[in-house]
C-alpha cells in the first residue's frame, strides 16, 4: 500500500487518536511542502519556504543554519507547538495540524519530548518535581510518578540531586534534568533546540553521549544545532536551513 493510500485509510475524524492503535507507523515525521509565514503589520515574513522532509522511526536528524533561518519554527511545527500556514504535517502518521489545541497538547505530551537551549526548568520545582511535571495526565498515583521520575534521574546520574532546585544545579546538571523531563512520558520523538550551546566541554560531551544513547534505544532524534560533534556523529542525517529552505547535506 502506498503512503498516501495508507494515510487515507486511517480514520482521523475521531475526537481522540492513539497512535498505538495503528497497525504500523510509516514515518515518525512527514512534511509535505510546508510553509510558515508571519505577518507584522503590512510586512510578511516567510520562516519556512516549501519544506518537505521524511524522518523514519529511529533516525537521528540534525538541522543547522544561521540564526533566523527557521530552525526553531521547524522544530515547533514538528512538535505541534506552532501550525503550518500551508502544507501537510504528519507526526507518527497523524496529520497534527488538523486537530485543535486540546488534542495537540495531549498528543505532544504523549509522543514528543522537548529539550531547550535554556533548559526551561520550573524554578520553584526540584529536579524530581520538574521531571514529574509532564506526567500529570498519567493514571498513576503521585508515589508511582515520583518513583518513575527518580529512575529517570538515576539513569542520567542525577540521583544525588533529586531535591535540588534549578539554581542549585550547574548548567550541565540542569540540561540533564531537562533530558530526564523530556523522557517523562517515554515519547517516540525527542526534539532538541541547541542542547549543548550553553555548556562547557565536559558537560556538552555528556549531553552528546546522552542523546546518542537515546537514539541507540530507538528514539527518533531531531536536533537543531551548530555543534560539529553532533553533526559529524556516525549515522546522523544532516540538513541545512537557509532562508526557510531545507537542503540535505551529502
């Protein structure tokens, strides 16, 4: 069955949709001629200009480009934070732009984990509470959620910092907590925006190794970065964004 036939056969009219109900997920991400424009008064800015891209499950994709090239916009559209102006956006075969914000919010929590350059930890929550924060839709009780969060932090060697607030952690430690939080709901896709940009050499290498480990575990990674050590990692598919246009580096 061709991709378009398969997609046409799925019932997208339901109010809720669980990707685990699908017999087979064809693509982690599929973008078809995606444009994103913004209007500022009479001026129109094109952030994405006809982007088409297919990312399979388990791929490690890196996108680089100058500031203002559209990298964050692309990440936000894949992560269902922003909407394409035109074109088709499929995440885990779901046409995510066709749904309202309530559905997209739940879908985002279940299927994507975000890692930001500035960590975006909640300043008033401890490390373990930050990791528990995205788990609130779970049917588990608070004790079970805490146990799950502790396990995630222990997996990234942060078990000794469970009750520390973000300001009590180094930059590298905050980013490790952010990675644990991104994994809170065991998402299939990890989206990272310049994850090593604010880190020193040792901390940056630890984050690179953690990202590689997640990919080895079968997670799909989509990383916006200028970090040559990530770009040149074996098996990475490298793309460049320039003026909103996406090109693959060979």
